[in-house]
């Protein structure tokens, strides 16, 4: 990146972002960094997301927090992102259920629980297929 581009980016960042300094215990910072790396997200992005969500709430007169009008599902983009996140989570649950079935001892494979697992896996697959068609 040229110095002109770097300068322009620095100027844009200064105009559009604010820096927030946070001091935490080293083990908290390390755990947060590892969790973000495992999820494939940046630490700044995760903190920004938390701050945006938390900042969208305001305390009412009794000290409870309530949403300040920021509807997290107000746009198609937000709804799509939410559905895609749910689909990812549903795939993880289905995969875990399949793994549990694979690890089931042979003598339990005809049990009600085993058959219920088969139904759950099939239903989750059907739900994912439908959501995949829609989104």
C-alpha cells in the first residue's frame, strides 16, 4: 500500500472510527483472543458487535434494560444473516447428533433413543434444505 493510500485510509479511519482502550487480566485477553480465532472473527469485530448490541439498549426508570428501537431483524440483510447463523448452528447440532449415533454401541442401535436420533437428524436435514432454498 502506498503512503498516499495509507494516509487516506488513516484519515478515513480517524473520521469514522473511535478507539476504545480496555484493560483486562491477561488470562481473559488470551481466552478472548483464542475464542475469536477459533470462531474466525477478529477481536475488534467481536467487541464492536457486542458494543453495538449492548449500546442499543437503555436502562428504563426501574434500572432494567430495554431495546431502544434498534430492531435486529429490521432489514432483509439482518434477517438473512440471522438465518444463515441459525443454519450454521443447526448443521453443527445435526453433525453432533450424527457423531453420537455413530458412537452408539451396537446393542443400543434399535432403541427408542437411537430411532429418535434418526428422526431428529432427518428433520434437521429437511429444515436445512428448506432454509437453503429460501436463503
